C-alpha cells in the first residue's frame, strides 16, 4: 500500500487571520480558516494524561502526531491549529512542533496537543 493511501482523515487548518474591524477602523486578529479546503492526513495518538481540576472536573491532555504530505503542509506554522470534525464533535489540535523526517520533503510529522474537558 502506498504511503499516501494511509492518509485517511480530512482536517481543516486554522489560525489567527487579520481582518478589518469596521467599528474600530483598525485591523484585528480573529480565528479563521487558513486553507479553503481540508487536507488529508493520518492522525496518530501518542500520549495522554488526566488532571483533576476544580469542581471535580477532569482535564485530559492528549498528544497526537498528524502526518501530511509535504506539499500541502510546508506553509504550516506553530501558531496554527487543526480542526477535525467527527460527526457533531470537533477536535482542536494545537501545533507544538513540525518535523520533516530525514529532510526528505515527502511527509511532515506535526506534533499536536488536544485538550479535552475543562
């Protein structure tokens, strides 16, 4: 099986984009989609931890490796994040760092953190 056939999920690329606030007549940064179309990826769970918060709520920190083709991911930066939709559930993955394994320019491995709960 070719490596690209394993990219089985679609994710959206988000970040803070510069928009004109007409009320204030100045530019502000607001969350928005960076790319018009979702990109294909492989989401690979890595580690997880649970923390007990105030009022008996539980916070789960989970790290994932998201693998994308180099061409679609070469413009990604650490201040962006991914949104993965699974039915009615949205997962947000904050980018921690990006690797180009062996400098091969074939795939990028993007290490992310997902925070669940709160």
